[in-house]
C-alpha cells in the first residue's frame, strides 16, 4: 500500500488559506460603495459651487468682495447644519505690506457623537485685482474647469463644503467636533488670521489643509518657512563735492552690513538668506543720509529662523561708521511646516484609501516651494497636519490658465471623507 506524502496532504489546505487571504485582501481593497457613489453624485454640485465662488472676485485687499464670498460660504455651511460665524480680525500681526483692513474669516463647527477633533482649512482670497474676472471667467473645457482663483484656493473651499455635505448625506456624526475655517488673507501671509488658525488647531487630532495638490495630487507634510529682513541705516547728508567729510554715508554703512551678512545661509540645512532690494540717496552730489535693504529668508525649521534673527541682530553691532544708526527688523511671514509622526501616519493611511480606487497617492516629506497656512496650524498641535488635500490643478497666480482637473474631484472627496470617518471611528490610529 503506497504511503501518503506529508507535503501533499498540506497542499489543499494551504491553497484554501491563500485563496481566503487573497479574497479578504481583494474585498478590503474595494472602495466603500456608498461613500464612493455619493462622492460621484457630489461632483456636479461641487462644480456648481466652484462656479459661484469664482464669480465673486475676492482679492486679498478687496474687502467688499471678501465679505460677499464669506456670506456665500457661511450660508452654505449653515444649510449643512453647522454653528457658523463670520469673524472679523482683532489680533493683526502687522507685516511690512499689511493693508489697513483685513478680510473676514468663516468659522463653523459641527458637533458629533464621538471624541475626535478634526479641522478643515482653506482660504477665500486670491492674488487678483478687481476687474480681472472678465479675463478668466468660470468655464469647463474637457476635463478641466477654469476660472479666476479656482486652483488657489476656491477649489479648497468648495471641496470642504462638499465633504461636509457628503458626511451629512451618509448621516455620519461619529467625530467629536468637525471645525471649518476659511480665511480671507492667506495670499498676504495671513496677518489677521494666523493666531486664530494656531489657536483653533492647537487641540485638534488632525488638521487637513485644502490647498491644491499640484498636477499629481501630492500630499505635503512639510513646507518652507518664509521670512523677511529689513535693514535701515540712518546717516547724515552733506555736499558730496564741497564737504563730504561733514556727512555720514548711509550707503557705505549699508554696504558694510550687507556684505557681513552675506554668508549667513546654511544650504545644507535648508536655511537661506539673500539680500534682494536696496535703496539709498536722493541726488548724485549729496552724501546719502538714509539707506535701506531687504532680504528674503527661507528655513525648514522654526528654530532656524530664531537663530538667524539673533545672528542678524549681532551683526549690526559691528558698524563701519560709528556715527551711523543701524536697525534691523525680522519678520516670520510664514513658519515652516515640519513633518511629525502623526502626519506621516495619517498620510500613509491616505495611500491605502487611494489604493481602494486603484490609484496611487504621493506623499512628500521634503519642503518645496512657499509656505501655507498649514504651518500656522502646526505650531502648537501634536496632531497630524496634512497639506495639499485639494484638487489637482495648475496655473495658480496666472493671468489666463488657472484650472483644476475635474477627474480629481471624486477621488479627493472620497479621500477627505474617508479620512474623517476612519479617524473618528478609530480605524485610522
């Protein structure tokens, strides 16, 4: 009688086990049907909202337009059941180019039955001047929706509104608090709302910022910090030909200061300081009494800006002309956004959500380009802060080519909704 081979007896159960594992994985990889279906149905309403938002000109200094768009956004949030208020700025961080009046912000809260605190942020203002809408109205051409400010950042506002709408249609209230904040001064470095963003974000489990995801939909966990240095020199005027010794040449002192500050960059750690603008003098034959210079600064860490400012203040103590007066002002226009473990964990989970749709999602932990309001949100929170949750698009700040990709609407709605749902229910830990 032939003996049975032990290995052969294990083949059947092993195949069955592998098949069950594959089947379970396949099922898990499928999108949640009701969320995906509702995201698809929400695409056209979102485009309708985008059309309405683009139709309202809302440049950072256009207070009338900002008030109008704030009313529009607040009204839609109220219809969705939020506790909504239009805020006016009271704590303004005055920068060199801050206008006298700052636009409003819309703040909404939705109370749920759970414990998690989640915040969604975007901005209502644009870089454009009043009257430019006629050259860039809302229109759809193929798989692109064009319009003034559509990519930066009216798509973000619309995406938040319809993510909340999608949650409502799902009757999902398992979060603790869902907070929405849309400000009207991001394009001028958020002087009126930076402290509010930081305060509201400080106790959140996650903050999702809906700036655009670029052409490929990349999520960003780090952004560069932006700083400015302003150097002012006061000397004394005198006749340049007849009595130059009677003056104190502010241009000479300015030149000395700039030259001794030219090597403060540390490229290996992402710290950059470059002097870019200077002015001095009034006439060729007059010793200049005043001189000014400006520098652009970039950093990847908040502490690098602190160290840079200290180094600048130490440098101005060394003067070429003892009778000159030298002052230096340093502004942190935007702090850097630094990736933390919570952000990495949440973004990694986002990749698995995109896989359910048969798509890949890029996550960038290396800072590139300019800063965003996400950095203000991250200043005092230990929770996740994820930037780039908005639609894919191109042409921000351009005259005639700003657009969003329509085929990114459903994936982004699905991503944002699932992130909120799974974070609230503990699936995303």
